[in-house]
């Protein structure tokens, strides 16, 4: 929910092999991912959408001379009236519950189920025992991109995440940074409003006034920096000689973050 691009990259990359296996068209996958990315980010009080929206709201407030409420408070009050976001979320839920497809989505699903083409001309390979052995032999002949320092690989149809070989898959490596990000946002937002932005209004004010004075854009910068440092620490302290030392060295964590930033810039362009 933090960002529509992050949602698309993470959910799309994680679910593509699963939907390919059960012959769900990539058109339907991309539609569902998109309809649960931007709409969710648009109705969440904590997301990267806040920065741009609050900037635009603030420009409007200054133009009309409105000073009673801050741009962030008006943003929060506008959430129930974001009709596009709520409509698309309800539409996806109805689509799932009814199990029906409409218009071009129907033809894409028929193509995927009848021919196995999850996309135009793309048929995912179904591996059997012999194919797995042959693939392992071929893979040994190829250089490991992750060992060469790559974290992303651009293919003709999608972007592949290069996973570091030999490291264990642990659910808490994703959960800890996520909850760290969520847990730090409100305390830092209150600190910014009470102590930092425009000299602060003090801790003796009510919550509405403190949040109203806070700079949420600056707070998102703080939270993002804290989460990156937390990830570097969590991955670095998991040390084992079997996978060559740290689970991820700090440089590898920063490289992955920078590559994620590059994908954001591409989406913006």
C-alpha cells in the first residue's frame, strides 16, 4: 500500500510464475495488480502519493488564503470521497466473487486457457524431471548474474529480480522492515509537527493541530531512511559462511534500493 510502483513490482513479480502455471492471462494479472496498486495507495494515509497530493492541495490553499486546516488534514478528510479508488477495489472484488470476465479480458482468458499463451506468443515452460536436470546443467554453464553483482535483469517481456544464490528464504526479512516503516511513521510525524516544522506547535497541543503542522513529505524521507538502515542491519547480522558471510552486505542492500529507484524513474518518465 505504500506505493503503486512498489506494489506493481513486488506483487506482479511474485505472482507471475503462479498465474502462468494456472493459465491466467498476463492481461488479467496486470489489470488486477494495477487495480489494487494505485487505488489502495490513493486511499491510504501513509503512502508516497501523499507528497505530490499535499503539495497540490497546499498550493490551492495558499491561492485562496485558507489557513484553518493543513493540506494533510484535508487530504485525510478527502479519502471517503475518492470514488475511482473505491469503485475499482469493489470492481475487482466483484470480479473475483462472480468469477466472470468482461470484454477483451474474456478473450485473453480464453486464449490462455485454450492455447496456454498467457500473453501474445508467450507460452510458459512446464518443467518435468528431465527438463529440470537439463536446465540445471545449462545453468551451471552460465554466469550467475547475482554473483556478478546484478539485482535486476531486463528481458524482452518483463523485469526479473536476480536473487542472491544460496541464501535462505525467511519471511521476517520482509516483515521486520515493513512493520518498522509503519511503526515509525506516526511518531516521526508527531515529532515533526510538535518540534520541527515552522518551529513546532509544542506537545501541549491536540493531535489535530500537531498533525496539521507536520510536514509529511519530510517525514516520509525520515521513515524511508530509517527503513533502509533497518534493512541493512537486519540482513547484515544474519551471518553464515555457507552463503559467503552476510545474508546481504550493506552494499548489496543499497544496490537493490537504487535499482528500485531506477524503476520508479522509468515509471515516471
